[in-house]
């Protein structure tokens, strides 16, 4: 009779352990989409140098695509709601004004018929974000917690009437400037930033500083494509005529600045596709609060 061979004892460490991918804590999107799969992040998992290089390349490409997409997704855009007739300081490139309450202030979600959000006690610091008729949108700490809403201006540190008037005039001016920029036009008393937004980058700039202040001259050159016919031989020796388009200057617009405001517009060398608006807009008003 054949005896069955006795089973050999199982040596410690001799068994082949089944590999399992390492567990990682959950990663919030879109960062998780950038990382390679878990098995690709393990070291020593039979990955050739070419495979590792491919993983690094894909990771780099995804990171670049995400970086380009962030501005488009609007991460830097303000979520501040807009109320009709209100003037928002951030629209005028102004920082919030730091004030304090001089009386208990009830906070509402809207200027009219808004829901009650809480009460900011007297003497608490607040930041004013916008103004409306007799109201101010503030950010502060109420009894119920942090709030952002509308309060009565009389409950805040008094502001100069000139400051409030300047906010309203600058808001009206901004509406006019936005309309000019949308049409690609410029006008007197526009700032360099507004001219750049309307016409783009100037082809040539020069500046001068004297006792009267800083003076700058910007030149905007516009081009048109003019067809020209050329005659030559093709590869078969045949005489052919070819039409090519040559870019030639069609006009030049000169914008003169004094102390960062447009003081003169000069259009020369024919007509350009830039329409110079024969109008004067108010200069920005700066009044301390």
C-alpha cells in the first residue's frame, strides 16, 4: 500500500500574500481627479520606468488643465447679491469701510421687506459693504452669530454726506464707463485701466514727469489686410498668379493722460475701427469717510 506523504509544516513567512492597494483617505474633488489610481502610487509594484513616466506625465497634464480651468469656474468671483439701487463698494474697487454701531441695530436680509437676521448690539465693530437709501449693508457679529445684511445708517458711526454723495456719483460714472467699454470707445477723464479695458494693450507708450504731474501718451495702431497679387512659377514650372494679404496700418489713435486721466484724443493716418467718443465723462471722485 502506498503511504500518503505527510504534509510539510507551513513555514512562517513562506506564504505569498495577496497584494491589495493601500487605502487612502477620501480626497475632495477636483483634487482627487488629479491623482493617479492607488495602485500607481504604490512603490515596487512591478512598474517599469516607462509606466512611471506615463503616470507622472498624466498627473502633470491634469494639474495644468485644472489650473487653467479655475478662473473660468469663477472661484474668485464675488457671491455678494445685488439689490437694485444700491451702491456696492467692491464695484468701485473700494475696500469695506470699518464702522461701529452706536445703537442696537436690527439686521434684515433685504432693504425692503427682508427677513429678520439678528441684532448687532451697540458698540460692536462692523464692515460696511454697500449703501442704499438710508440703509447700509454690513458684516458683523449679532447676538445670533455672524450676519451679513441691511441696517439703518443711523445706527452706525456717522458718515460724511460728501462721502455718500461721491459713492452715488462714482456708481453713475461706472455705468457710463461700462457702456463705453462694451462698445470699444474711449472718452475724456477715463483712467488708464478703463482705456485698456476698452481698446486693449497699447502698441507704444511714453511718459513724462514734470512739476505739473505725470503725463503719458499711448498709441493704438489698427491694421487692415490688403490683397496683393504675386506671379511666380509652381513646382511644375507653370506660371501662376497667387493672391496674398498684406497687413498694413489703417489708422492710429493717440491717447494723452495727465495724472492718470485722459485729457486728449488724437486720431490720425486715416480712419480706424476705433470710434473716439466725442464726450466727457466725470472724473472719479475720492472723498474720505
